[in-house]
C-alpha cells in the first residue's frame, strides 16, 4: 500500500443485517447461508467491526421503486407470488427451477440484500470526496436478469447499486467483477449505457455457466467498448489470474475515469470451489482485493463499493476470503499468517459440523509477471485471451491493444 494511502485512513461502512441469512434456498443447495454468517463471525472475531473508521450499518430492504430501477414490475410480482407459495414453479421467471429453488423469504431476503448494496452505494456517493468505502459481502448477486432469476440470484443488487448511483447523478461508474462466473446480469443491465463500464474476468464460457462473457461481447451500439470480458482457460492459477487482472483493469480505469468503483469479489475462483475450475488461492484473492482498493483511490477518488458474490467452499474459503476483503477495505489488513480465532473455529463446528481452517492463508505466495513489462507469449492460451480482450475494447477507450 502506498504511503499516501496509509497516511489517510479509510472510512468503511460495513453493511450487515443478520436477516440476510434468510437468503436460503434450502438444505443441500450450494448457496448455504452459513457462508455469510461464518464470514461475519470471522470479521467480528478479528475485531474488525470495532476497528477505527469502521461502522457496521443495516439498511432497510429495497422497496418496489428501487427494485424497478433494474427489474420489471412483472418479475417482482412473480417473486412475491412464488415466495407466498414455494410449491409453485415459474419457469418463465426462473423461479422454482433446478438452480433457483423457491423459498418463503425469496422476496424479503433478496430485497434486504439489495437494500444493503443500494445503501452502500448511496453512502459512498453522498460521503463526498475521498476515502469512503462500503462493503456488502452478502451482495454481488450478479446473474439476476431484469425479468428472471438466474444462477442462484434473485435480485441483482450489484446492478441496483450502479443504477442508484446513476440516479443520484453519477456520470461514470465502473463495475469490476472478479467472480469465477461471467457477470452477465450486470452487463445486460447496462449493455447500451455509456455511463457504465462493466469489466468481468471469469472462467471461459465453454466450460462454465452462464456460457457467456466472450471477449467479443463489448457493449451495445450506443456504448461500444463499455462491456469488457476476459474469459480465462479452465485451470488458470494465481499467476495467470493476477496477470489477467493487471493486464486490463488499471488501464481501463485510467481511461474511463470512474467517479465510483463497484467491485464484485466472488470467492469461487478458488481451487477448492466445487462449482468451477480455476485454481486461485486465498492469497491471490487477498492481493486482488488490495489492488482494487488501490485502484479505487487512484482512479475513483476513493469511492468504492465492494460486494461479495459466489463461493461454495462454505467453510474453507468464503469466510476467510471476505474477511480479508473487509480488512483491506478498512485499511487494517489481517496478517495472512494469523491463526483463525478459537471462538470462530467453535462456531464453525457448531454451525456446520466441519473443521475450520487454521490460518488466514493457503500458504501460497502468488507471483505474477506483468503483461506490460514482459510482453505476451503468442503460444500461451492465457495471453491469447488477454490480447483478444484488449483488441476487442482497448481502442474504443483510446488505448493501444
Ligand atoms: Zn481506502
Ligand atoms: Zn460465481
């Protein structure tokens, strides 16, 4: 972290309402709400909720008019209908399907999560200049479409946060999505809107849901270059993933000059994630969060909204990854070598019956080669992917591919 950054402590609003754990598709579904509860308990047991500059806040659920910034009235009505009778199936709206099981809190818990992200956006925007960060790790439900639930996502809190920023007068909002899956719902919401730059770095659509996110998807006719997609080969590890992030994100942000940065930190890039096929470590995820933090200061006047996302290694990965995210945003990093607190291990056993990880690291020491300094290797599939993305959008931003 730079000296300037260290000299000015960051203010962090951490959005949390225990009610978000009612976002629960039911026993056996990968989106286990224990991932959220165990993250908050780990954040607390490291004292981060009491740390200087950190305020824990809870916002009300997003109301109908807010949800309709992104979603159709018909879809919101459908969610409420299915929540009232979870025996229903509504395939047209993606509800009660194989992925998105119906449950009674489907509307209320989804709206509560969205409310936290929207409030986070408002706080960061209205906080004026500099050093205003907000985190909602329960959010980042980036697959939800205007009229359809998808990929375990009911309301698209990430898109709603961006839409609220636009409503408040923001003219340039950047959205950076590090989840292993393509941020398709957010891309769709702002496909033809030049005020929003969406950048998604994800596993290749040929091997993973939602099978979109090709480099050639680059925005609608009124917003060429506003959608950026970097699909990575299955198996990409720390060095490749970090190389990819650094090869496209900083330059795009420097050209786009966002007034606010919204980021999505899905932890499902991890090697242990059961639903995807990248091989990223906790340590690289932590480094990426630090990079996003620095970029928010460098290019967005410190205005940063950080969201969670996917992540299905409920005990071993998600809580540690997002605790590092919160600690980073608070400007009070947790030492990767630190042991996990005993009280948290007890909570893990109580809630899941599993053994907790013992340290805040995977023991990886990620190194990566900078794309700019070392050029690219035409025989390397990762470098081919990076170059394809740069060619698809960099010229639209006045950048050399
Ligand atoms: Zn900061
Ligand atoms: Zn995901």
